[in-house]
C-alpha cells in the first residue's frame, strides 16, 4: 500500500471517529434534556416524598416504642403468672397434704368406731344373752322341778327313752 492510500484510510477512520463523537455528543445532549425534564417533573414530588419518608420514620419510631412497651408488659405479665402459678402449686400441695391427713384421721375414726361397735356387740352377747340363757336354763330346771313335785309320778319309760334319744 502506498502512502496516499494509507493517508486516505486514516483520514476516513478519523472522520468516522469524529462522526461517532458528534453522535455521542448529540446522544448525551438528548439524555441531558430528558434528565432535566424528569428533574422538573420529579421536583414537585420531592417534598411529598420527604413527608412520606418523615411519616414513615415517625411510624417506625412509634411502633418501636409500642413494641417495647408491649414487650415490657408481656414480660411483667409472664413474671406475675409465674409467681401466681408457684403460689397455686403451693396451695395445691398444701391442700393435698391436709386432705391426706384428714383422710388418715377419718380412717382412724372409722376404725375406732367399728372396733367400738364390735366391742358393744360382744358385750351385748356376753352381758345380755348369757344371763338370758342362764335364766332360761334356771327357769327350765325350776319348771321341771315343779312339774315333778306337782306331778308326783315317775316318768314313764317312753318319756325317759325319748329324753335319752335326744342326747344321743
């Protein structure tokens, strides 16, 4: 290649580069105008966005305070509940112990009552029935004696045999 051709190729490359630079400048100028238009459109919205942002910050701070307060109250309630449950458990243990003692006492009273009733029945048997039997036996003897004395006759063989058969 000769130098003229080389110069022409280089000049063409420079010309293409210059055209590219001009196109880039025009594109940047178009982007600048669009950004400027968007800035003008967004400009009035910025104070509103700041208000929304400030309201959001206040809401978040209020929520934090309320959450902290709720957490504190919840912890207080849980502690109170633990204390009350411990008291209830103590009361239940105490009541259970007292009920067991009362049941033991009641069992002792019932056992004592049953033994006294048994002793009373035994005393009745010994104190009432035994004398009644003795008196009944004595009365039978007295009756037999009177019947023998008043009857005057000796018993017959049939009666004696019958009496002996009753003992056999």
